[in-house]
């Protein structure tokens, strides 16, 4: 239509204009378009990052740790409560420790509040995936906030969302806008341009407004996390539960001072946690893991099944897991959930009916000592008249029984009881089994007998009866009798059983199980049994290598040649029992085979068989010139014949032949078809690749790297997918995302005594290298906000890896790539090196340093930041040493020097060393002189003067002090502060000492006596002999007046006139200059006045600012004081209610 | 041998040893060598030679010269060093003097042509070299080799399950202080057996003369078969008094055939090296198809389990059980060369 219209129109111009309509950002020229395209491509490239492997499993990732950080009183607890309410529809009264909630189909969140202690902030920074950084909008940023951001930065910089609160306290909207803007600007400068900053207005019903929280939760739920390198190389967990397992009796006996056995619970993060890994708990120290137990997920993801069963009732909508916060009185234990119903039999609860029974139960809770103890102390007299009270002698048996039980395996009483329970049914079932098995077979029952017992008893079975199951036991690995037991075991997790490649063993087990249950059926079904036993024989022949190697006590020779050695081993053991003092541990032949790479005896290789042509032909298919894969069967046929001919050894071959025969009848055609299909597919793919553009198949480096990573991860998943959980744990460790219980032994008692759930408890796995100590070289830079320089040999607290520790660094700089030269102080605005002794960390690990971790320090506490460069067992830092001496006899180029050394031996050490005089003449130490001790002969490039000083510049190696002091903040009670080694200056200040003063080092005004040079005297005789040009031309000053001096000069009239004119001109000029100067001075005066005025104004402003600052500080203090009294919250609440 | 690989992680306590290998001179010399190439290592052997105290240091590398005793060949010393060298602070440049070929350990020829290529799939290849400067036969030796090894940050994960087919055979027949004709005789004898399989066979005759030939007469043939997937199989035979060179050659050839028949992706003598590198790989699943483990390998796997806490999954390579091969898979420990200096 419109086209028609336009065609009728005459104004073509209009149409053309329409066609030329420009879009706003379209390029107008080819060159510009090209430039824009290039720019876009470059920008795309900057968006790319090096592809990193994410070790977090996709299917069940661990909860994301959301740390809520901010100064006290900013609203952290309120935010947690609001968020938890948003996700679970439950209100927590007090949140202590981590709170885990399910936030979506594939995401869980662990909220943790960080208190204002620097130690907690450091620990939180190392584990948090997302930080909600809370800022008081009405107050602005505080020093702790910046400190925390800097700590984050060196430990990997997780994601940060800023949250401004208390904005309702700003009344004027203009001020509010300005505040928001300025705070945002500052925040962006600190994180990155465009970092997310949330605004939370006031508090409603003790929570933030639901709509704002909903908004925030949406942001949290879509957040993506890039793996951080340190966390991707370490396994760690944030403990959400902590239990002391030490037997009460032991604690009582040691008056609470014994080392404890504790358990911590939490979700594993980072990489897989392997058995035998050591862990570091920041604030406590290095600990060994006694036991890792995989527990059921306390906060599982919703599945289709669970969704079906979900009730509409809102309370049960979603789970919250916060064992430290005591949510609704639910406590999770190893394999039980404890519901604490307050109000029934709790002490100090007035609501309970105080009947006799109730009273007794409550009284029992208050008893602190055992009955026996009470009885020993009591003084009962049988009769009124008896003089001596009844006494109780030492009653060893029951108490010892208690003790032994308690100490039994280092676990708590509860565990002991469990053990007993486990044992009891075991022994009972033993009997049962015996009955059942009687009809089955003699040895089988005996074997089962063994199974029932603990690991300590070594299996004593003979070699010819070896079946895979029995080998398991021989290794001292427990097997449960039935499947149900196995299940229990998995829960308990104390025992690992290794069962290699699933197929074989599972078959076997099901086999025996079947027999256990239905003996008559087995008897009737003989044919099946026969075939099964045939299979069994086959499987027997194929060795179960994993079991043989890892869980049997056979020697390598016996493992490889699975025959005679076993019997010998048996004898051995018996010998051991009889006389275990002198035993021959192994034969030398054994050690020799292990020591040599090549087979020692060529005859053992059975080389004789290669003499026959048939044998030689039998391996033709292994060469490229041999027959193809498809006809392998044919060649195998030949193979068959060969094996028959020289049936000397090859059991395996016979096996493989069996294998081939077995499936042949059933599916002969299928594999062929499958092979054909695969071949066809491969050909098709090849054709496609060649036919299509070969360039298109190529990918860029980034895509290739990503593809390789994902392929490897798919392989990782597939390889151990069909292996059962415990075996898997043994091979690859416990995977991140699983909820585990770690039992830690010999933990300092202070940890459990002063345990405070508000302080984060991080359990960080250590790499083997990190358990070692050595010298670490780091690149360090003093923080530009830290007010003091750092001094060599002053203690410094580092947060490096998981650890926080104090050490004594030596600062140094690279001196022309020749030597590392010690620095007394850190340079300004520049990196330098530091060497210290301590636990080593992998190079490229970031750290931050502090002078003190105490609260209330006025200045910025982060002293320095840096990165680890190198680890070593020795350091080579030097400082300059200048030795001086004086010449006491000078020849032409040779000089005798004294006062540099004190003995000839010292001189000998320095022979050949370079010397230099103050005037710059270079020389060398030659040899010691016999006479004054330490004097030596030296040669110089020129004659030195007696007045010259002679230097020897040497380098003296210094070693850092071996001082390492871990910051054990978790071993202290909540209020107290950790104190480490103090700085030199601090010690002096506290002891009222002044810095040591060496009079030699003091600066004095230098007194240099003026040097007197004697006049050059040329002897008269010599003077006379000199040619005239070289003669010194000495003339006396003229004494008589000269001719001109004697005569007066008169001017001619013209001359006079000219002189007058000249004088006048000079006078005029002088005057002009004078006036100009005056004027300039006036101007200067005015300027000076103006400057003074400015200065005055500035100082006024400064005073105002200071006043403001003090006022704000006053408000803060006041608020703090109010909070402590608990007034402020109520007041604010009231205020909001009024507003609402 | 195993203690040296444990070196990085062993703890500070006297650990008793099964037999007393440290009463022999060569074992002590090996420990001295380990001390030389590391910094801060303390190794003390008890008077009886039955207990050893190891305080591990860090592997420092750099230029080192070491004289090997005449009781064992250079291979005995080089083998553990090859395992340590990629993880040192500075690239290795190790000169070893002694016997280059004997009947117990890998000869320097095999180390050069087989052992070092085994490190390539792990990302250790640039600058990896073994130079045979002089040959030395037992009993007097007099050989000298220079081993150069680059350093790596971490080793790549191995995934080697396709053994492939033999595509070429190479060999070195060397003779020192005997008639150069000996090596030609060995080559002829080997060809008489091997020619039937593939045409791509090159057997080099390597005759060292004068000073370079060492102090004692001797000759040997080492053979390498390479498959289409770059798997290597090797065999070797060393001169014995009273045995004709043809017989030595046939012995080497036949043991090569045995090795080929055993198959797999890794030669039996190099199982330990490959398994160690797999265990040290990044935290991913590495797989390798090999023949059955040797006694050394079994002991080695146990040692790896004790030191690194990693065990291998060893299953038949195919489900039907047709091939005698085993599939070794493990989850790497994610070992990173922390000795390396940054910048």
C-alpha cells in the first residue's frame, strides 16, 4: 500500500531520505565499522578467563557459604533471620553458627554471621563463597569493612554484594540520595565498577521488608561462582556441629585438662578428602583425622519423591539445618535425631508439675559425681554407738570396667554402647549361622565364624581353599555376614571394605546369600549350581588384583605367582607366634628381585618356546602387517592349537579360550554386527569431517580447553560410578558435597571448653607439603594505609593458607640479580622480598600480614599483603660488612695494612679479596705479615696515601629466626585476646626502656682540620737548568705609582656634555626601576593578604570537619552503649510501629 | 629403591627395613646421590644397616656429578632420579659415571630410548635428554652419561588404553673393546627372527672406540618395538662370557617377542614409572592398560598407597575377559611441584 502511494508521489527526495535513515550507533564508514568490530572482538576476549576445572560436583554440590559481614549493630542477625524466614518460613530466635537451608532444586545456602573479631573475619574470608557486606548507611564505611575487603582480596576474592542498612535514619530525601551515591561510588572503587549494592530500608516485625529480601534472595540464587584456585586444591569444611567425645570419666580424672577427642560435622567442600589427610583448624592447630564417617544429608535436595510427600502445611515447607542455633529443639547425631522438648523434664522449668517422680528425674540431672564417689565420702555409722563410720575399700573391678570401656577405642560412651550392640547380635547370629550352615559345608561355616570376629584375628586358612571372599578376610578387612549388616556398616562407616571391581564379587555374594536362605532349593537346582560353580572356578582363575595387592598380607612374589609361597607364609606366622624375637623377615632373593629392574634369570622367561615357527606366527596379529581385528577369532583359533602344543604354562590363555567359546554359541552374529556398525560410523564421521569445511571443525583454544575439561570430568564420573561408596571413598576420597563427621584426636582441651558457636570453625585439609616446615620467600608490600613501616626481625602475624601464625621475617631486595640484600625496613610504595621460617605453602598463595589482631586499634590493621614465591630449606640473604684498615708502610704499589684483621688466620681467609681506598684506588689482599697481628701486604693499582682509609667490602649471610607461633584464638575464651610475641618498640614502651644507644653510631658534626699544602719549591739550581718556558715566573708586586697614576686628566667641553647626558640617563633609569619595584611589592602584599585569608578559611573548614567526625564518633559510641543495654532495638521497633 | 620415592613424604622416625639393603655399598651411594640432588635432606643409616632415618628436604636439582660404584650400573641410580627430576627446583643436569650396561638394571640405551619417552604423555618432554658420553661395561666400567631434565608444574593426566599394533622396531647393538664385527653379527641374528613381522626394522651398530669405550670389553643388544599409539616395548641382552653374540641377540629378540605378546600400553619394566606419574597427576581419573603387574610393581603399588594414600583400581581390560590385560585406573593426588620458584 505504502509502496503504491510512494510510487504515485513525485517527491522522490522524501523516499531517499527514508532509506538513508540512520540508526543511532551504526557505523557510517567502512573504516569505522571495521574499528568497531575489532573493538567488540577485543572486548569479547577480555571477558574470557583461563578455563579452570571446577571440582564441585554438579549433581550434589555442597551448600554455598553466604557470609554476612559487617560492623556490630548494622543488622546482620536481622538479615539472617529475614533470609531464613524467606527460605523456610521459620523464624529463628537466635542464630549461632552456620544455618543451612535449601534454596532451590540445585542449590543450598549456608548462612553464617561473622562477628567483628579480626580472627573470625580472616577465617570467614577463606571459606565464604558469597559475602553480604553490610554497611550502616547512616554512618558510612568503617575501618573493619575495608580491612575485611583487603583480607578477601588476598584469599581469592569471592563474590561480594554490598547491603546498605539503616537508611531509614536519614530523614531528608536529598541527603539520602547523596549518601547512597557517595557510598556506592566508594564501594565500586573498592570492588569493581558496577558491583551490586542493595538498599534495605527499615525493620518491620524484627525483619527487613519481605519484598526487599525477596529481591536479594533472587540475586543470591542466580549468582555464579568461579572456582578459586586455593579452594580448588584443598578440601575443607565449615563445621556446623561440634561434639566432645572424650569419656566424662577421663575428663574428671584429669580435672578437665586431658586432650580431647572431638567430632566436627559439616559439608565437604573443595577437593576430595582422602583418608590420612591432616587438617588444620585455624585458631587451634594441626590435627589428625581419626575417622571420617559419611552421614546422611541433613538438608537434602528436594526429589520428585519428596515433593510428592510434601504436606501443604507451611511449617514443613523446607528444611533448615542449624545444629548450633537449636532450631525447634532438634539435634542431629551420628545416626539419630534428638528432639529436645523443652518444658517436660528440664531443670529450672517452673511449668512442670513437681511430683515426686519428676522431682527425682530433675535432681538426677544435677548430680555431678558418681554414686560410688558419694559413698566413699559418706560417713554412715551402722549403730549410733559405733565409733568408726563405714568405709569402703578400693573397689577396683567396676570402676576399671568403666574405664576400660571408656578408653576402649577413644570414642564416647555412646559409641561404646553401639559397639556392644553391634557385637552382640553378631555373636548371636554366629550361632545361628552355625546351625544353618551345618548342612551346607564344613569350611564355609568355619569361615563365617572368622567373619564374625574383629579384625585383630588374622585369618588362618590354607592356600588351596583360597576364594576371593576369604582373601578379603585374610587382609583383616571386615565383611558383614549379610547384606543387611553391610548396610548398617555403611552407616557406621568405621570399617572399610574393599571390593574392587563390582561384577565378580557381587555375583559371588548374591550366590552365597541365595544359598544361605534357601538350602533345599540349592539341592534341587543342581544344574544351575553346576554352571555357577563353573563360573566360580573361572573367576577364581582370574585374579582379583586390587584385593591381592591392597588387602592381603601376601608378599609380592606370592601375589604374582599365586602358588607355593602361601604355605610358607603360613609357617612363618606360626613361627612368629612361637618365637617372635629372632625371625628372618624375608629372603634375600626377594629383595633382589625388587631391587633389579630386569629379570635376573633369562631362563625364567621361557624363551625356548620362540624356537618353533608356530609360536612365532602366533603373534603376527600384533603387528600392523598382521591380520585385521575382524579376523582375530580366526587367529585365536590358531592360537588354540599352539597353546595345546606347548601346554607348558599359559593358564590365562586357556582361560581366554574358554571365554571365547562360552559366548560364541549365544551371540556370534551380534558382535560382528556391532563391530561393523562402529566401523561404518567411524568411516561416516571421517567422511563428514573431510567433506565439510575442515576449518569449521577446528575450535579456538578456549573452546578446546573447556571441552577437554568437561571430557575429563565425564570420565571421572563414569570411572567410579559403579563402585560402592566405601570403596570409592578409599580410592578417591570423600567427595565434596557429602556431609561427613570427622573425628579428631588429641585436641587441646581449651577448644571444647571455650567453644563458641559465633566464631567460625573451619577445618582445612592440608596438602602433604603444607605439613612441613621450611623457609618461605614471599613478595611483600606494606599496605599503603598502614601507618608504620615494617622492620626486619620484628614479629609479624601472617594469614597464609589456612593458617594464622606469627613469625619473624627478614626483608630483602634483589641487588643487581647478584645477591639478596637485607633491608632494615620495608620500602615505601614498593614490593620487596621477605623470608621467614614457618609451615610452607605452595608458591602463588596469597597472604596478608598484621602487626596485631587486637580490636580497638586506631589504625588500619593490615600491615602488608603479598604472595609466596619460593620455598626452600636454606636462605641466602646478605648484609653488607665493611672492614677498614690503615696503611702503615707504603711502597710503590705495595702497601702494608694493619687494623683490618686481628690474626693471620683471618687474613688467610680473605686472601685475594678486593680492597678499595676512600680515594677510589683499587687493590687486593695478598698475604699476612708476621709482625703486627692481622697486618697484611696488599697491592694497589696506584700509590696510596698514608692518610687514606682502606676498605674491604664483604657480605655477611644472615638467617631468619626459626620462630613460629600459631594464633590460637579458638583456644581462648570469647572475651580474651591472643597475645603473641611483642614488637621491639612495644616491649620497650611497656618496660620504659629507651632504644639502645651506641655512642659510635651517633651523628656528630664532622671536624676536618684544614689541609695545608706546602708551597712548591723548585731548587735554584734546577731552576737555572730549566728552559725559559718551564721556569717558574715569579714577579714581585709593583710598588711605585705608574705614569698614568701620576697625571691628572681634564675633559674637553664636548666630553663633559656627553658625560652629563649619560649621568642624566642613568638617573632616569634608576628612578624607573625603583618605581617598578615598589609597584611589584604592592602586588605581592595584596597576594599575601589573599593567601592568608584563604588559609584562614581552610583551617576553619578543617576544624568543622573534625568537629563533625567527633560528633559521628560520639553517636556511634552512644549507640554502642545503648545496644549493650539492649535499649536501642526496642526503641527502634517502637519507632517503626509508629511509622507503620 | 622404594625409599627414595618415599623421600618427599616420609616422616621423621627410624623406620625398620625388611632385609638390610643399606648394608650394601651401592644402596648407600644411592642415598648419597639423593642427598646431593636435594636441599635439607638428612639421611642416616643405622650401624647395622637395618634402619634408616630420613628427614626429607626439597628436590633442588641443578648440576650434579656422581660416581656410581661398580657393583651396580648407572641405571640403578638413574631410575629413581628420573622419578624425582621433573619436580625439582632447578632443571637437572646430572653426570653419572660408572657402568652403563649390565644384566640387572636398565641400560642407558633403554633409558634413553624407552624410559624417557614414557614421560612424554605426562607433559615432560622439552629438554629431556640422556647423553651417553662414554660407555662402560662391567666389571671396570668407565662410562659416563649426562642426564638433562626439565621441571614441570604438574604432570598431565594419562589416559592410555589403546595398545595399538607394532609399527616399527628399532635396536642398538653396541660393542666396546671387542671386534666391531660383533655388533653386526648380533644385528644379523636379530633380523633373522624379526624380519618376518614388519619391514620397518632398523638396528644400529654402535661402536665406541678408545677412551669413549670404557675400561672393559663387552657388547649388548637392546631392542624397542613401537606401536601405532606410541606404546613402547623393549628387551635387552648383555654379553656373557662363553656365549656367542648370536645367542645374545636371539635372547634379546625372543624376550622382545615375549614382551610384545604380553602387550599393553606400557612395557613391564616401566610399569612403576607410569603408575607413579599417574598417582601424581591432577585430581582426575587416569587410566592405563597394561599387562599383569610384576613383583616390583606390586610392592610399588603398596608403597604408593602408604605414601600418597592413593590406591589403584585394577580390573580386566575388557569385560568378557578375552585379553590378559588389566586396566589400571586411579584418582590423581593433584601433586603440584611446590619446589619450583615463582618468577
